[in-house]
């Protein structure tokens, strides 16, 4: 990546951030609480993701956890407070969590979840909201909310997009835990690596993303959201394209004539690296 780095080394509200060579690292650093999050951690994470999303020097965001696990989900003290709160307060609180997942999912950068130990409840939701999830062998995942008499509601759009309705029903209604291999089989995780190779795997994926045009990465994410989410059809009709076919044809045409598209295509034809590649 790059020799230059910026790491203040200071954790603010349970979150530490560093950047190096176009890659930003967000580290959940509450190891004594298994990186469980509360409203303060959620607010800080959302703030950090929004800031990095607007930083042109950042091209990849890696989300990871300090200590023995990635994230055990909700903090017990936070849960205790919400048990006694009224419905309006609970809605406000849940919307804050929803903002975090939306920020990760919609960030115009590639987001990689580096998962180890355990990712439970909302922690598994973080992996689902990321573009790429890589897990160490031995990692345990689980959508355990139903065992508490609640449900994985806020994370459900991202989980269903990754694993589909059938697998979601199976894991939601049992609240059971699954291995990293099972998470990989159903599509929640994209790669499983030995624990001592997890960082190297993440670095390889970061390098691969850095070969791509920054705007193209953002537009690829938009394209998936539009087509899979069914928004392309509505947008196509509203904007006068007439069909999803017209919509997708227009998107590729726009990309080809853009400055980034011209640079990438000409670099390929000239057998050289494009300007954005390391």
C-alpha cells in the first residue's frame, strides 16, 4: 500500500481510526466488552464512516475488532437502558443504529469486514452491511435476537441481500450460531482464511480494490443497489429510459465517456496502469 500513514492511536468512544495508502482502518476497541456497541459507539462509528466517505484520499474502508472477537453485538448496559425506555425512545435509538448500517452499505468506498472470534447479532449485521466479509477459521456467527424475544429487524435488509430469504428464515427463527464455513456457504462471508493469514487476505483484497477506478467502485455499488433493489425500474420509467435495459445501457455509456472511463480504457489499450492504480 503506501508508506505514509496517519494514526492518532487514540480511541474515541470505543473506535480507533487510521489511514494508510488509501486504506482506512476502523477498529472497534472495547475488547473488555467483546467490542459490543452502545449508542455512543454507534454514533461514533456513523460519524467516522460519513467522514471517510467524503474523503477523496480514502478508497477502501476496513472494519475490524480488537481483542478476541469482532463484535458480540449490543452492549448489555445499553440493552438494559432500552428495556425500560418507551416505544418512542426505542424507535429513535433503532433509527440511530439503522443510520450506521446504511452509512456502511452506501459508502462510496469498498467496505471490507475483517471478522474473527465472533460476530453476533448486530456484529453479524456489520459483516452483512459490508461489501466484502472475510472471516478467520473458527469464527462464530449468529443472528441471536429471537432468543432474547426480539428480532434482527434493522440488519435484515443487508442480511437478506447477502443470504436470501430462505437462509434468513432458517437462521433468524432458530437464533442458532453458525461456523465461518457455514457463513461462507450461504454467502454471508466471501472468504475464510486461517487466523494467521487473515490480515494478508484483507491486504490482498484492498490491493485488488485499489486497481479499480474510485468513481467506478462507487458506481458499481449504486448499480447493484438499483438493479437488485428494483429501484432501477422505477428510475428508468421516471427518467424516461423506458426499461431497465435502457437504464443499464445508459450507465455504461456514461462510464465510458467519463474522465475515469477514458483513462481506464486508454490505459488498457496502451498496456499501462491507469493513474489511480498503486
